[in-house]
C-alpha cells in the first residue's frame, strides 16, 4: 500500500523530468503500479484510513510523484454534477481545449509540496483528454470544472511542470517589488 512516505517532494529532480510514454498494452507491473496509485487516492479520501496512515486527502496522483517517470496518473474526484471520475490512465493527452480559462478560487496545492503557495493557477475551462484506462480501453473524455483542473494538474506532472510555474502575475509582482530590474 502506498502512503505519504512514497510521495516524492519538490526538490526531487524526477518531478522536473518529462516522463516516458508507457508501452501498450501495459505490462502487469505498470498496471499494478497504476492500480496502487488509484488505491492510494481512494484510501486517502476514507476518513478512517486517512487518519490511520496520515494521508492527505488527495484527488489525483501522477507516477513521477512516486518516483516513476512514466506517463500515467490516477484520479478519484467528483464533479459539480456528482459524477465520480475514478480511474487510472496510461499516456493521457489533451486533444482539444477551450480558449476560455478558469482557476480554483483558493489556488492550488500539491501532494508533493509541503507549503502554501498563494496565487491563482490558470487552467483551460474545458478539455478533451484521450488515454488508455487500467482496463486497456481507449477513452476520450470531455471534462470541465474541478475534474478538468485536476486532469490538467496531473498532466503537468508528466511534463515536469509544477502548479506554481503557472501562477499569474509573477512577473508583474516582481516588477513592483524590484522596479530597477528591466524586462
Ligand atoms: C490534491 N486536493 O489532492 F477544489 F473537493 C489536493 C491536496 C494537495 C490539497 C491534497 C485538493 O485540491 N482537493 C480538492 C480541491 C477542491 C475540491 C475538493 C477537493 N492535489 C493532487 C495532487 O497534488 N496531484 O498531483 C492537488 C490538486 C490541486 C488542483 C488539482 C489537484
Ligand atoms: Zn500535484
């Protein structure tokens, strides 16, 4: 069973790598890892298990966050219409997205980041994601709202991107604080 001890934290270079495609059909080993990741997010939302194993209630986890640089992630999250998205995906990719952007009102956090980083993280409002499920089925998912944000956050991990890389107003804020700096 995966616990917070298995979650790598910022500073570990694996979080900055571009992860490798998973060779399909997935090996028994890759399926086991992805299933363990899905079980981890499900367990983390169970109040008793979360307390017993000191788990942060997670909505998703990407393989680089357990030190494995492969393109796969697991999510367990309910959308605004009470529909549950509970799945592991191999080689997920955004095939189209809205121009419109959105953000979580309170900003974002991350299981790999043990500090608060304030600021709004711009995300596409709507995305279409293709990928292969744990069951080996190729799927195309049209997502919006919180679920779309979670998928984009996890996809970023596969490309070595942390949520705070996208926080708005960094340059403006820096300019205000250090006006002698040009550019
Ligand atoms: C999370 N959970 O799991 F808006 F019902 C975060 C942690 C880091 C705070 C545990 C979270 O944001 N839960 C949440 C948010 C809502 C409504 C709700 C529950 N992650 C997963 C992660 O780090 N994956 O790599 C961070 C999220 C920030 C935005 C999407 C993923
Ligand atoms: Zn994260």
